[in-house]
C-alpha cells in the first residue's frame, strides 16, 4: 500500500466479526454486501440511516496504530477566535457580473451564513485589470455572466468593468449574510484619481460593511508579471502606495487601509513601520504549494509536517504585529497557487490541511483568514454558478469545523505525539459559551491514533463530531458529524459519538486521514 492510500472500506468493520453478525442479526446478509461498496451505500438514504447506529472509530486496514496525549489547561486561555475570523476571497473580476454578489444569489448566501459574521475579500490578480466605470454607456456590450475562478497566472487577465450597480448589489448581499468586506483598488494599471473616485463610491455605499481598502494585489510580484519594471522594489511600492493613499484620503478622509497584501511577508515589517498609522490591519498571502505543473506538488507534500513557506514568514508576522500593534489577517490563501491542482486541491486532504492552517494562523496571533476561490477553481471551497447552484468542496468542511469555535478563545495545551508522529496535531479552545473543545487532526494516511485527553474540566462525557471521507484523495464524499453539505449549505448532523470522562481523563480514536471536533459536556 502506498503512503497516500486510505482504503475506502468502512472504518467500523474492525468491531464486527462477520460470523457473529450473521448469527446475531437477521439482516447480516446484506450488511456484508453494503460494506463492500461504501460509496454507493452512503448515497442510499435507508442504508445511511442503518449505518448511523455504528461508531466510525478505526480504519481497519491502516497498517499501524499509535497513541498521543493532549494535556489541556482550561484556565489558561489565549488568542481570541473572532466572530469574523473566517472569510473567503474572490477575484475583483467577479464584480463584472452585478448579479453574482446580490440578493438574487441565495444559493451562495446559504453556504456563507454558517461561517459566522465573516469577511468577503475582493481582490486577486484581476483587481489590477478591473476598472471603475461610474457611467457605463447604455449601448456598451454586456459583460459575461460566467463565474470567475481564481486567476491561474498564465497570462494577464482580461480587463473588466466595475459599475455602481455591482457595488450597490454587493452591499445588499453583505446585509443579507451579515458579513463585511475588504476591497482591493487597482494599483497595477489604474491611476490614483480612478482609485479615489472608486473608493469614494464604495465607501459611501458599503458604509459600515466596509472594513478597509487594499491598494494593489501582490505588488511584490509586479516586477515579474509586467506591471512594473524588473527593478521594482519595496521603496518603489511604498511611493506608489502613498500616492494612492493620499488621493483616496483626499476624497474619503475616513478611509481605512490594510496591507501590504503581498504574496509573501518580506515587505510586511517595513510596511508596518512606514504606514502602520494609516492601516487598521496587516495582510499578506500564502500558498502551500506551487506551481501546479510540478509533479512534486502532491497530497503528501501538502500534508507534510514541514511548511517552509509559512514557517519562514512567522517571525516577520510576529515582528510586524509587535512593532505596529496592528492585527494580522491572512487575506488570500489556499493549497496550490495558479488556481489549484486537480487531484490535490479538490480532495479531502485539502480539508485537513486547511483546518490545521487555521490553527497555525491563530497560533501566530492572527485575527482571520480568507480562502481564495470562485467559479470552478480547483481549490475553491464553494463552486458553482448562480444559474446552476453551488456545491461544497471538501475544504469547505474545514471551515464548518472552525465555525463551531467562533467567538471563543484558544486554550493552552500540550501535545505529546508519542509514536503518532508529526502528522498528528491537536488544539484546545473554548467556544463563545466557555465550553471546552478540542480539534484533533490526523494527517497520516496509515496510522490510527488513540488520543488520551487530560483536562481539569467539569464534564461527564465528551462528544465527538468527525470530519471524514473514504480516502485522502476523495473528492465528493466528505462528511462532518455524519452529514454532507447539500444545496444552499444545508446539513443535518446525524452522527455524534460520546466517550466518558473519569477524573478529567478520556480516550478516543482518531482514524488515519481524519479529524474530529471534541466537546466537553
């Protein structure tokens, strides 16, 4: 068996001897048949109801087992998990279709509401090719209503128009879902005057739904993508940024900014030092893998214990936050830059990766995260169209898990991975009501982990809601708490397990290639 294979046979099979089942239960004959084709089985409503009686605890075919211990200090809380911690990022080009972010798009709204009072970030590479058009000609050719996916970077995006209608509809959409927005201005090909005029209308229309403006998208790459000369550096960017800021402030004195919104963190500290007084938030981007054309960009690398692109930026993020006293938000992120990689970005592995990354952002002191997406992008958490409806990709389920912690705080804990290895991680938190929770993530495809929990908390039992799929490379059978996500974000959690607590201690199984939300009750 390769390292990435996780057999799709039911993980509860270890608990039942077929002979015993056949003798004890009259329906055992079809039980075995159903076990042979789990994917088809789960799609049958009646069969799913029957299966819900059995605990999914171990992947019987995993070739190894291990143990780990999580010791929690409930009285030592840390980083807040804000109600607006979660967010999504979309290309500015999507605004060229005024109906996309509008009250007409109830389908997309249904997926966003369960994620709390989130943040919609408008930007991406296409923001440098989107032009404010306050008075579109009546006979102007209609723009395409096709969904706009993440830019793949292979060639410059097409020019698009952003009109007042799009911004007015955006405000109504934000009101409908109770979210706020970060809005990117065109630094690459626009002018300060155009940016100021656009910012004035956006500020007036979005009102308190607007968090901040971002000037430019990944300007540290301008020297590579033809938007600036090859010698374009931070000093040149700072000059451009100041010119645009001054123009915007002249028309919108109350304008707030976030930045530098670069592809990496190299410019973060100098930006914070120079413009910290003008900003309300620091922001950068991060992609775990890339380019997608590289065969080495695979599931094993995505889930690996080393994350050099992120780890190298952590000291810079902490330095910039400490010196500027500003919060930090990861405003654009996902698995593989260039629009994602099929067979990696759209698999269950991306869900485990995204869940772990959110806790890493919290660990560095970050206040929020925005997963980039749109259209049918390979890494988009939600894909679809206004006309045909939307579907949740596996990554979306990771956001559902984190949504259970919004309004709470991280709690100090110590994880001893023992023989579970570095692919097993676990974090402790408390929710908005102060109830103790933990999230365990087993990114190892071959090891079941028996997790021992120790917490000085008043509880008689712990409930478990599992994030699972048949395999790490599965693209369509992810469930959380036994439920898939259906149309307009609907879900019906149907499978919650319980383990007893004795003198503050408990044990549970975290199968290979899965995660679980644990709640002290």
